[in-house]
């Protein structure tokens, strides 16, 4: 017995119009109750800042009322915002995180 080999055709479509993911700014909003220590540690833990950079950003948040702490693809920014908010609430802090689209 002989076996016939099936004929297959694979149609490859060229990739067109792939755009990089939209980037979003992760913004910490200052408040009177969230401790500076918590903000510093969240910047170190979630965004990989060193202590010195995290302290400077924390002072900027306090002085200016808010600061952009990272610019990330939407899904990553959203996930980090959720994780930080959950951590803040668990520690009894009302820290607010806002996401805004990065302007091109």
C-alpha cells in the first residue's frame, strides 16, 4: 500500500500597519495621609527605582501635587496601578493612581 502525501497550502499574509502599543503615564496623586515611606517603597518595589530616585520623585509628588512615575503600555500601567492601589488600601492609605495617555 502506498500512502499519498496530503497537499497543503499555507497562505502567509504580510504584516501591515502594526503600531507600537499606546503608552500611558502612571501618575501618583499627593494626599495628606499616605506616608512618604509607603510611596518610596512602592516606587522601589513596583517600578525598580533605587532609594535615592524614589525619594526625589516622592518629594516632587508632595511639592507639585502629583508626578508621573512611569510611562508604560496600557495593560502594564493598569496592572501596576491596581497592584499599588490594593497594597495602599491594605496598609490603610488612600493613595490615588491615575493613568493618562502619553501624547505623541
